[in-house]
C-alpha cells in the first residue's frame, strides 16, 4: 500500500484521478452530472477536483470548505512554483530575466 501511495505521489494528481475514476466510477458520476466540469478540473485544478470528489457525497458544509480551500491552495502553489522556477529561462533583456550572476 505504501508503494502504491508513493507511485501516485510521483505520478501526480492526474494519475490519482484517472485510477480513482477507474476504481469508483459511481462516485464520480454522483459528484458530477456532466463530463465538462471534471475535464476542466483535471486540466486546470486537479487537487481541487480530488478534494471536491472526497467531500461532495455528504454535501459541502462546514469544514468541507476548508478542504476545498486547501486543494485550491495546493493548485495555486504548484503553478506559482513552476513560474518561480522558470523565472530566469527567458532571453536576455526580457521581463523576468535574472541578472544577478552574469559574468562580464
């Protein structure tokens, strides 16, 4: 079980969503009435989509909003960390160019 969890962590949330949908399609059908919203969620907000599927069956109330907020925060953090890591990969003179370690 620990190995399976480690594989899912390494593959990312989209792999978790795919395998979870294969194992429990009824839960996904109960959560989403059409395929449009989950496809958008898988593409743009995968962690929020996972949290939504976890908390939806009992209805969203109380601390469920906290879990959805955590999922959204993780999604935003993953996108912003990618942007921060690529901040110096532009061509010289472009916006975001880091000039701190340039040798003369």
